[in-house]
C-alpha cells in the first residue's frame, strides 16, 4: 500500500534486505511477494535476511498453496564482522551485525568508483566511441608512433562522487559501529528514545538521540537520519533538537519524504 501511495515502481525491485525477524520489519513481506506475483512479475527476486526467514516464507506458501510466478533466491545473513554480500559494476553492499535482542544486521551501500567525464567543451569532434570509452577510463589516446594525440586530462573532467548510505537497524549503542560506517554520506540510525531514557534503551537493545548522534560524530558522516521513534513521542521536534546538540546535520526520517545524496 505504501509503495503504491508513494508511486514506487515495484518492477524495479530486484533485491530485498531484511535486518531481523521482529514483526515490524518483515510481516509485510508475504503480502508484497504475493502482490508482485499477482501483478505478473516473472523476473527473479533475491531476498537477504536472517536464517529462518526462508522457513517462514516456505510455510506460508505451502499452507496457502501459493505458487509465485517468479523465482526467489534466499541469502541467509550470518556475518559476525562486516562482509560484502553483493557487488556489481555499480554497487557494493556490505552487511554488518548490530546489537539487538535477537540476531540483527545493518547494511552499507556504496557506489563503485565512477569513470571520468568527457569535457564537452574541449572534446574533438573526431573521437570514436572506443576512444571516448578509453578517455573515460583514464587513458590517453595515442598515435601509431606512440605519441599522445589526446591527453586524458585535457579532454575529461574528474569523476562524479561515489555516494554511500548506511542503514543501521534496531541496535543499542556500541562504538565499533562507528568504524564500520566511517565517512558515509548518509547514516540512518534508529533513535527510539530521548537521552533521559538511556537506561531503558540499554535494557531494550535500542538507542537514544544522543547515542545515535555520537555514532554519527565518531564516524564523521555527512548527514544523520534518525528514525524508529517510540510511539510515546507525538512531537518529534525534541528528538531532533536533542540529536543536533551532538551532531548538527541531523534529519528526521519522515515517511514519504525524499532525501537526496548529492554527487
């Protein structure tokens, strides 16, 4: 329902990442998988999640006699240290364990280094496609005698920034996390409680505003995005203000709002 509400094209979804098996993080998955099938999906889908999620899905489908139109590949999360679980030409995804009441993982998404850009103002008209590709990869174009015909730095611009985003699911405060998300452009960190509930946060394996902001500060991230607020807080402004006392560039994770990471 929310995907439809915010006009997210479900056909673009190829991988799903589930952090842990508390209901608010995966109960909607069965409905989504069925909806995709009813909508005619026939392309494969990869689901990353804690061991046991595959059993839950299998039982649901067996009992309801559901047969999906598309194949699902399940990848169980077992990492005890940061571990790359996906990599292609554009993206690297790393999972890392966080400290919650049950087994739980976060995810770090990093763009691969990008090619240099052709400088349209200096680009010769006679360049072939092969020569443009070579220049983008940082190579000079040479004459038959080995002399340089087109110097790479003359005809290209530096590559655009490779962006990064870290999702830290439900977790209590632990400093090692700051090392694993060091320098990311955008860090999502749960902020269930305000600072005066630090003891309760520890008991329930959650974090406070100040703790999330401290991780952001220690990790030297560009922007902190806080969310997973306790329902006791009707007004979220005090949580934002409190986090900003430690890390000023903090935003609230409000459903439906877009956040852009600039290149």
